C-alpha cells in the first residue's frame, strides 16, 4: 500500500535532520471575561521522523489545543513552536497556510466532506488550494490505499461512516505531508471501523509517515509507538496505557 511519491516529488519535505515538530516551554492562555484558562502549561515536546505518538486524556485537558499548536492553527501565548526547524510563532497567516499545505495533513472526528462533491473531488480539494495539478495516478493510488477505488464517484451521502473517514484520510494524504495530525478519528465509528481506520494509520506509519493521534481508545494508545497523557494542560509521557486507564476508572 504505497501512497507516497518519490523523494524528488516531495521537495524539501525530507531534507530536515531535526525533529519535525518541537515545542519549547509552550503555554496557551485563553481569557473568558476576567477568567484565565491555562489550556497548555510549559509544554516541551518533540516529534521525530517516523514517530507514531498517541495523546490521551479527559475532554478539556488540552489535547486539541496541542494539535492546533503543532498544526499551525493557533499560536502560543508563550514559548516557541518549530516545524522542520522553522519557528512559526511570528509567521504571517499566508506563511502558516503554506506550512499547513506542504507539511501537515489533518484528520478530524468530524469528516468535513463537501456533500455535493464526489469522493475523488473531495480528496483532490487540497490540490486546488495549493495550486497543484491533480495527478490522476496519484489520486488513484491514494484511493486504492484507503480501499475506496470503487467509490471514487460516490457522494458522501452514499458512504458509510467508516468510508467517509477513509475519504478524510485520503484527503489528508493528497499533498504528500510529512506529518498527520489525527484528532479522535475513530470517535464516531463502530468497533469494526475503528479497527480498520487505526490499522490504516499504522500501515501509513510503517511507510514512514509521522503521526500524532489524539484518542480515548486504550487499544489504539497501547499500539502506538509512544503515549502521552494530557491533564489540565500538562503533558506527561506514560509507560503503561493500561495502568493509566485503570487509574482513571478508580
């Protein structure tokens, strides 16, 4: 299931020797009236080429805020965020958009597919924004990789939930990103489709794609390479996912 093009087609995306993402002393404070909400507290974190990292923790603990920092969707209140060794804190929005386009693929719990477009059109949509020509062979290989080659002309309302999430993953892959940020990608799926989506992410990681996964699924967290827990804005590496979830139940 090879979906990436050769190194020459991915430009500078494979040239960095350092971490793909690095956070140094990152804080994020939201203000609600006179109240301050500390969503992230002094986060130090590195994500290297080929990592598969899971982040677990209760709702509201800061997991999505962490992904937003790494994905250049938000800026820290303090600290430094580097993507491929480049400090992104002071970048303008057009520069951040280029980083997101060229280096990062996003997969969310909600599928965010456009109802009037076919599967193939939804997958190729990021190419429009990056002003790249749609390569039919590349699109075909991605759809085959996610098991949707026979659904390419279907509309989202003709697909199951698992199929729609696979379309969302294919869309995240179309620009050949170095990094996939997956925020609860199996949260709306049944157990069978949860397993299928997670197995797809594992297969992509074996090809060399770097993945950070936010999840409430103990099995997914256990099977990822490294697991972190987020608690009240504090990120901590955990050795045993099972012990962590047992502690939550207690």
